[in-house]
C-alpha cells in the first residue's frame, strides 16, 4: 500500500511538468510519423544528367526508360560532351550517364552503344543502389530484345520476395522505430528519477520513511513503465493506421517482450540516476547510452555489418533483441518458437541489469 | 532523566576526509540538544548517522538501548526528521505532500485525512492547495515540521530548521519546539543562528568534525566567563583552530 503513495507522487510530479507532457505524449507520435517518411533506405528520384553522344536508336530507347522510371530524375540531357567531374562537384547531380556509339572492326556502328556512368561516391549507399537500378534497366532492355527475337536465356532467375514484397523500407523501419521511442522516453525519465530526489534534497526524507529500498525502486520504475507502455501502444497504432503496416503476429507476445525490455532499460536508467549527481549529468549519460544502443541495434544498418570483434556489443544490447523480435512479430508473423532464444537472451540481460542496478541502489542508500 | 541516545567514539570518513572525528555525547529523554558549528563542522553528518541515513565508519550509536546501525527499520518508527531546505516536493501542493509522507510512513487513510483537516486549521487552505514551490518559506517550514511530526515520533531531528525564514517565524517555530519538549519529545536541532541556542537545554559545538564544547548554555557562559553564546562560539573556534 505504501508503494501506491510513491507511484501516485511520481505521476503527479511528471504530470505537473507541463513542458514535459507534450514531449512525452505528442512528440513520439510526431517523431514516428516523421521518422516513417524520413528514415528510408529506398532510393528514389536520383538526380542524373545524361550526355548522349550516340546516334543509335537504342540509346534513345534506354534514355526513355530512364526518364520513365521513378528511380531517376533526369535533370538534363545534352548532346555535346561536357565536363562531368565539375557537374558532380556541384552536388546537384548524383550520376552522369554518357552514351557513345561503339564500332566493330570495320568501323560500323554496333547495335548497343557504349555506356559510361560516373557516380558521386560521397554517399556510397545511394551510389551503389543507383548503379544497381541502372544495371536493372539495361538488363530488362536486353531481355526484351532477346524475347522479341523469340529466344530465351538458358538460365533465368526469378526472385520472390516474402514478408515485404513491395520492399518498402517503412515496413522494415516502422516497427523498429516503435522500439526506439520506447527506449528514448523510458531511459530519459528513469535516469532523471532518483537524481531529481537528490537535487531537491527529498531523498533523505524518502529514505527515512517506512519504504524499503525495493519499494522505492519499484515505485520509481512503475510509473515510467506505465507511461512507456501507453506510448508504445500509441506508436504501434500510428504504425498500423497511418503507415498501414499490419501486425501479422501475436500482439500479446510483443507486449510481453516489450515489458521485459522495459525492465532492462528502466533498471539501466535508474542505475544512471544513482551514479550521477545532477539531472544534467543524467541527461548526458542517457544520450550517450541511447546513441550506442541505437547504433548497435540493427535499426538503421544491419548488425551483420558490424565487425566480428565488436559483435559482443550487439549481443549485450537489449534494444537489438527487441527490434529483432518486433520485426519478427510485425512483418513475418512469427510465433515465439522462432525467437525464443532472443527472448531468453533479452531476459538474461534484464536480470543482470536489474541485479546490478538494485545492488547499486542499495549501496547508495546505505552509504 | 535516562539517556535516549548514546554516541560513543563516533567517526565518519569520506575517503581520506574525516567528517566526524571520534565524538562522544549523550542525549537525555525529553531534552533539547542544540548542535552548533560553522559549515562543514559535521553537524548534518552526525545527525544522519544517528537517524540511520549514513553508515558510521567506526564507533557506536545506541538509541533506546538499540544499536542504531543494526536496527534501522525499528528505529525509523520512533524518529522524525526535518532536513535542510524543508525537503518537501516542490511540484506537489502541501496537502499532497502530507498525503504522500503520511502514506509512505504507514499511516492509515483515515489518519491521513485527519491530519489534512488538522493542517487546514493551522494554514490558509488556499495556500495548502498551491504547489509547495510557490508558497512562502515560513509556511513551507510549518508544513515540513507538521510532516515530520505526523507519525508522532519520540525523537525529532531538525537540521537547520530555521534557515531562510524571518525572525518572527523563527521565534514561533521555537515555541512549537518547546511545546514538543513539554509533550516529552527528545529534540536534536542543528543551527547556524547562535541566538537560538538559548532555547536548548544543552549545546554541542562542533568544528572540523571535532566536538569542542559541550554543556548547558548558562553553565558554559559562567565557566568560560563570556557574556554571550556568540563570544563563547568565536573563542572556542579560534582556540580549536590554533590547536
């Protein structure tokens, strides 16, 4: 019963901070919508310039195909040679595609022109994707030529994409962003929780009350966990309604996984709060931790890209497990049998963090 | 009178820094004991060790015959503590603070309601509904003392309870302390204001963690042939610094 009064007090303190409320409940919704549109791995509208020095009809046909795809935005077509490097240096154009006639030994013009692509490699990701797109256009053109001659390639591959057939990056990013927002809100609130008591000198009064250390710990964590779960429910609704990403798996298991993750992240936040002396320090610690969690989570870049010597950091990062589980449930509709190992690892990390955090909290109050 | 608190060879170290250095004193039941000393003398540290908020480095504290270090849970029931800055939650109003502290101190809902009615007779109800950060320091002090006394503790620790309030509020506050003494409470009060110690039955002067003066204010003035506590205090500090 005593803990009820602490939980009530925590809620009042959070809800009386009028500046904080929009950040807690409105900002995450705005963020998820913004992130949904901004954080994309799809590459579209790549600005290109075409220099067509070929008199061959094929070059015109290929240029037409480039113009008609949403992947490229043809800014300019010129028929005279230009300094392509200075065009790329200006930065408005990401690729210059040059068509030249090719000749045989008898100096007759060949059917297919010579094509050169100059890419701006500063954004290596966009460049490699754009190059892939362009090769795809060429391949399709050549295949259609072959089909016109009633011929077929001896080997033909067909790719069937499951779970996200349109390869929309929002389907992949959206559920991950739900986990990200859950981390941000919970970590920042938890890390400020105990240190605020130290700053306003109410910690001693709290400690001299009849509350036990575990009651104080739970009383501090519970309101933030409730706010985190409410926030997560809003975020999932936005992902499902606004971005029309259906949840294919079991929502209940998703929430159970989220609660296990929340316990880990709140324990970590409270650990920060016991270590630091001011809320400013807590903010810095949380910010640094959050960036590390995100970079090692597989949210933006696949964790397989991380060097093997640093893979252990992924393995101890609770966010990496939640993001994986959320994607499994959301996109693949997988049941617990597909990710129980991840859930077990997440639970183990949670037990470890909560043990360290509670023992540190007990040490703080019995200095 | 019996000793309710016995402090024996009490020492507190923070790393290499000695905050309290091997001090000995007793507090009798129903006594007002004044703790005097400049900033960093060890007053708050001593109070926090006695009420169980800080672990002792060495020595012994007996409260009601029980080892304070080993019986924290039991002793919480008989102690009240009003810390510096009055330690109320600034974003809660006074009634919410009273409900919270009553609740976490194990009082029943009925008792808390009764306490809320009690405070409404002592302080303007409009002020009680304002967030604590917006009410005058004198009212905050009154609420803080009220909160400290809600569980009807036997021993009351008041850590610089009159800092930041005007002389009239201070005087009224001391009347309340006297009233508590009459009701048989034991009070340990630390203060910066030398004129206040005349209210205490006995005083202790601490400096750099050492206990340098102990006794009844009147007796000490006679013994050291001083006209005021201020002179006695200055003399004691200066002698201790020279040694």
